C-alpha cells in the first residue's frame, strides 16, 4: 500500500469516528439544550400587624386626691369654732374657739378633698406595632396583665 492510500484510509476512519461521536439529529436542525429555570424560594408573607391590638403590660391603681373648694374649710371652721366655744371659760374660751376653728378648717378641707378624690387604673399596653399606649380607665374588672386587647378610641376590650 502506498502512503497516499494509507492517508485516505486514515482520514476515512477519522471521519467515521467524528460522525459516530456526534449526537444524531435527523431533522438537521440545531440542537438546543433545555435548562430548567432557577427556582427562587418563595418568601414568607410579611406578618399582618394589627395597629389597634396589644398585650397588657401593667395595671396600676391610682388615687387622685380631690381638690377643696373652700366649702369644707368654711364648714369645718364654723363647726370647730362652735365646739371650741363650748369648752372652758373666760380667756380660755376664746383660745378654745380659735383653736377649734383652725382645727375644724383643716379637718373640713381634708374631708372635702377625700370626698372629691377619684380612683382609676392606669393600663400600659404593648401594641403589636411596637408602640406603647397608656390608657386610664375607671374600672379594670375582667382584664389582667398579659391579656390580649384591642384599643379603640381610648377604650379597651378583650381580643
């Protein structure tokens, strides 16, 4: 065999192997590789925040001292003066009347202030929005620390 024939034979063998290694495509069109799109994990939906919802952090009873109008002072001085006037005689009677009037005025004012005092409850609420609210209510019956509540217009109701 001559070199030319060996070269042609080797070239034919090389072509045969190249065709055999190439994927079959009977339609002759280009083969496109299909790649699945990358999947992005779905994000959890943002939690819904209730702007009027919260949890009671503390309940504090508050006594607000009442104010005197002067009526208690006047009535107390009158009653104390009359009572002091009943004690002793002479100059002691005058001293007892003055002491009774002063003591009566102080006592009358204290009684009037106590009578006009009010009690309420200061409720501290941790709101879901991250804020904190303080609500004053006259009665805290039915609610306690860690109760879940709704605050609307300054009123508290259980959730």
